[in-house]
C-alpha cells in the first residue's frame, strides 16, 4: 500500500526491491500454479493472480521507477485493498472471527 499511496515519492531503493519481488512472485507463483492446477486444487487461482497480475505489475513499476504512470499505482492500490477485504472477509466468515 505504501508504494501505491506515495507513488513516485518513494526512495529509489524501493524500485529495485519491487523488481526483485515481482520476479520472485512471477517465478514462484507460476510454479505453484502449474503444480496446483495439475493436482486439481481449488486454490490455483490465487497463484494465477499473483503470477499473471501482481508480479508483472510490480515489475513494471520497478522497471519504470519515477516515470511510472498514475494508473499503475492505482492498480497496485486496488489489488492491496482487494486483498485486505478478501482476508477480512475470510477471517469474519470462515474463521468465526467477529469484529
């Protein structure tokens, strides 16, 4: 969320971190997606989203640095808030966690 909110005002080292993180996400979740998909897991979609959407978005922002356009930061925030909402829902409904 920090990168999405601060946009191009983040330190330069953050962009390098995003490149590494994006590459790791694409590779790791791509591998996990193939394994889970072949085993018929119902959670393969989580790995697909990370490998096909989140990882490449982080790579794009990291590679473009301060020249990244605003819609890409907004997409990052969209994913962050969607993940927050999804996990909050999971805690409340499936884990008997009451707010």
